[in-house]
C-alpha cells in the first residue's frame, strides 16, 4: 500500500511537471462525482445512478432514452480516455495526439475508411437505433458540459481536449471489433509467404498443409449433425450494432438445460478472450427503465449491453472464426496505372485524398485507392510485400466494410428479446463480426446460432490470396440466413463452443478451413459430461479449470526423450508425475511450456526462416500442439535440419531443446528446479495504451499479477507470441466472466479484470484484479433501497427543463 501511494505521488508529479499545471488536489478532481445532484440538458425526467460497492452503476430511469443518456454519462465519467482512443483509432487520428508511433495504424485505418463508414451507417440506421445513439451521445456531452473538475490524466499529459461525442462515433467500436475478430487476411498473407519460401527452397508443397493439420480424431464439433438451418428466420425485428486490430481472441461458452441442472432451468456460462489492456475493454452496468431491464457488460462508446440478461433471457457470444476476409491480387493496367483490370476490362481505381496530421505539426497526404473488391491495403501495409509488386496490388474484401450492415440494430433487438423466435430474428441481421450466439430463457429454452455474412465463393476456399482480374474467385453472395448453423433445445441438453469447429462434413457451405484449436472445447465437454446435476458453482469451477488437454496428449510423446544429465532427468521425472494442471505455484507448467516453445524452433526454422517462423507462430496462437503431435507421430521429416548434411532425429531434437529450455529458465530463475514457479514468469499483464511508455507512470498505470492457466486451458492464460520462445507473460484471456442462472437471474455471477474506472488515481482502477485472477465473482442485482443502503454514491440527474 505504501509503495502504491508513493508511486501515485510520483506519477502525479510527472503529469504536473509535463504539463506545467500546479495543484495536486486539482488533479484528483478528475475522479467522477458519484453523489449529489446535477441539472443537465437532454433529459426528459429524473434519473438516479447508484454505484454499488464495486462501483458498478445501477441506472434507474423513467424511459429508455434517459437510460441511454445516463449510460453515456457514466461511461464518460469512468472511461472517457478509452472512448477517445477508440474513436480516434477508428478514424485514423491517433497520430494527432501520439505522434509517429501511431502513424502505421492511422494509415491503415484511414485506408479502410471506418469513420466514413460509421457515418453512412448512422444515416441509414433505424429510427430506434438512431434515437438510442443520439441519447447516448447527449449523455457523454452532458458530462463534458457539466463537469467541474480536471479531465482524466491522459488528456492532461497529451495536452488535448475531447471533442463532442457524435452518434457515429459509437458505431466505430463495432467496425473495429468486426475487423479484430474477422482476421482471415493474416492467414492468407502468411500462408502465401510460406508457400513462396517453400517453393524457393524446392521443398514439397505438402509441407504447407502439414503446418495446419486437421483436428485430432474425436475433436468436438458444436453442431456435429448440422446440415442447414432449422427453419425460416423471421424478417421483422421488433423495434426495428495497438493496434486497435490486435487479433488475439477467443471465447468459451456453454449452456446446460434444465434437465441437467439442479434447478430445472438452464445455466449459461460465457467468457470472451481478447488482448489484455488497462482499463479492460468491458464495463459492468445495470439499467432499469419501463420496458428496459438489462444487466451485464457494456463497451464504453456503445449504448447497448453486449453480454447480459434482460430478466427473461440471457445471451452470450463466442467467435466463430469464419473466413469472412479475402485478399484479392489486382493487376494494375500496364497502359494506365490509374486503372486496374477486371472481367469487363480496365476500370479506374476509386480514389480519395486523405490527410493525416502528426503531433508536432507535420501532415502526410495520401491517396486511398479502392477496387471493386475493396480498399487497396498494400499501399499502406508493409506485410503485403511477398504478394504485391509494381504490377499487383492487394485489395481487402470483407463484409465489415459494407455500409448496409445492421449489426447494431440486431444488438438492440437482442437486448429487448424475450423468446427464441425473436432472438433468431435478431440474429438474421447480425452481420459482422461472424459470431456464435448462445441463448437461454427463463422458460427453459436453450439455443445456438452462428449468424453473420459468410461469403459464398465461386471458386476456392479463401485460404490464399486470389487473383482479381478474371472474376473466378469473386463472391456470389452470403450464406442464406435460414441456412446458418443453429440448434434449438438439442437432445443432448448441452451446447458447447470454445471457438472450435461448429459444423461437420455434412454441412453444405464453407465457413472456414481454419477452425480454432479444439482443446478448450474438449475439456469443457469432458467435465460437463461427467456431471449429473450441474449448478452455478460448477460453471464457476469450470471457468477456473486449468488442465491442459494438449499437455496430456503431447507429454507421453515428448517424454520418450533420453536426457543427457541429472538436470534433464529431474525435469523428466517432474513432468512424468504431473497432473497437467497449469498452477502458478508449480514448476511443471513452466517446464512443459518452455520445452514446447523451444521445440518448434528447430522443427520449422530451417524450412521457413526465422522471420516467417515468427509470423507462423503468431498466426497459430503460439506453437500448435497439433503440428508438434503430427511431427512426433507421423511427419518425422520436420525433425531433420535441411541446412545440415546430417539427418537429425526427433529424439535428438527433443533432447537438445529440453536442455535449451532448462538453460533459459535457469538463467531467469536460478538452478533449483524444485523452486521454479510458473507464476514467476507467467503474469497477467495489463498495459496502459499511453502511460506504459512513460517512466514512473507505467509503474502505476500498468497492472500485473501472477496467474494460472496456459495457452489451451479453459481458464485461458495465453502466453506472449512476439518473443518466441522466451516470452511467458499472460497477454490475453477472459477479461470478462459470467454465469447466468435462468432459475433466478439475480443469482447470476459476473467479473471483469482490472476494475470499473479507467483513471489510475481511482481505487476502482484495479480493485477487481485479485478477485478476477482467483476466479471469484460478484452479483449485480437488488431492489433500489437495498443497493442504496451499501452504495458508494447516489447521483441524481435532473432535467434542466420539464
């Protein structure tokens, strides 16, 4: 505690010295007023905001518009810098405040034109969506107009003032998420570069497929028997949604119906996984208004509840990983570089000028080019070098850039839905990102649907960049909404998905060839199938589960090693007796992970080269255990180093890499293997987007805590990918966990990492971190008088005029 106080004082002094502003007490006024009365324009009636002991706002309003207004108000109070960063990122305007370091991101996002797209989407949105966005924006601006204290520290340090919030700014968040989660373009690019490298080395093309092996036999499939949808989807929807695109993502979700629970009603559990940062992406909130009951997590910038319940149903998401992005190689017209070739002949690029201002006064002017497939990204993306040259440019095709996207409308409808049919109707217009939606109701219904605009290609499977001129690889449309994978009250009584494959071979449409790894889903199904009567506590335990299925598969193969010395024999003995649980206080998780990460280097570096090996490992979410398993069982040729005359064996590579892994850990932690702890090097790390780069401030603003789990555990503790094989830091995982009890939704359990506040001076900046790490939960419920009795504050917003 004393250390944190001293760091706080030092950090404040840095901010004050950097800005020339005096007065320590003044900086503390950047913390929100949580009690009292504010008279404010834009409201139609009184709104009360009670913050419970964890600073979660309970909003009591007399109509929906005022509720959205109040949500915008509290988002601005607690997370204004996060909101500012998000909208600037989407608009390609970060360099204005962060300088050259943000230029690459700005160039790319300005090329995609996300803010222009958001403005077009707002103009065509339904009246209900527009009203909600306008009310939310009015709430944000209402706080800006009535605040009496300092702006959050980021604004002070950077010397900027926030602009008024516009309704279109809220739509930028959804576009960023669509691009963040629909990330197939990375696969295409890296696969194309690897194919070129293998060809240059005259290696067999089959090696490319061996790098992306099929799932092991018996791997779980969410809807194994799916053929097409289960019926027509209703057209009418009642009430008719750094880089900023860092793509670490995943999720767990499961539903157990009432026949398998102790209450006779379903339980739905969900935890989305994204790259960590502080503040965490999510913000807990509860809204009570006539016709609007919502409890769950919101995203600062957006007026709707993203994951939650509405008193009648609960819903959740996992990422499908559908192949919704294609790279098209467009041929520049050799007779006129202003044109490119199409099936109908030469056509001019659609061009628009963009100017990017950089902090310090410099301005960069670019010309964005667009083709019939989408924007040309090779003009601004360095990583397109292996597939583009003077005669070819790379265009990105993705439904995330279509202006008729109705996902925001779908999210509003989901917030208000009361039954399965209406939920499916809302899903019909959930366009991007392609997701798996979970549904459970207090009536006992459960369901699953994987909506989204998934392209139907004339030719090909979307795994490699496709030629653009002849039109052979063009899209013919999207999978019809009534043929999307879905299930309603399945006979098994369970639905499980952890980003694994969702359909079997009998499904008639291509969703993707690159399904996520199956291990978390395997473990979830294993635990659920072993339980007779599932309860809320069981789902909480399962979200904390740290057993590693790939370690259980791989170690019998790896432990065939013949270690050269006593240290190696001690490591082998420990691993042979290990229970495969990734506990932070034990050495075995560190031994296993370090060895596996070290092993992939000699297996693939000689074929791919160092740079492409790093790209491949980033792409497949660290060493792919499926690849290592196939090498040790069938594809032994990967163990040979093609750059040496000797033929190396897998046994030799295992022995060598075990010694290398032990050397590295010894350097970090000393020679006593028994004293090594996974948590010494595996720490959940939450970096502040700005202050992490400022001495002293980073010590306070960045958060870190030793943690359990690993890359493939249900309690996901994914390790760093940028420093293979040495980075064991926990960089992404379940920043939000929830378990919904459909027999009593007030008994549902919630937790986010870090805390509600985005201001490092607040006690609620990191107050949830220990509880999150340890798998504890809070409840968000209660009558108004019950909450008031323990609230940390009660704020009354009063309309300036009747």
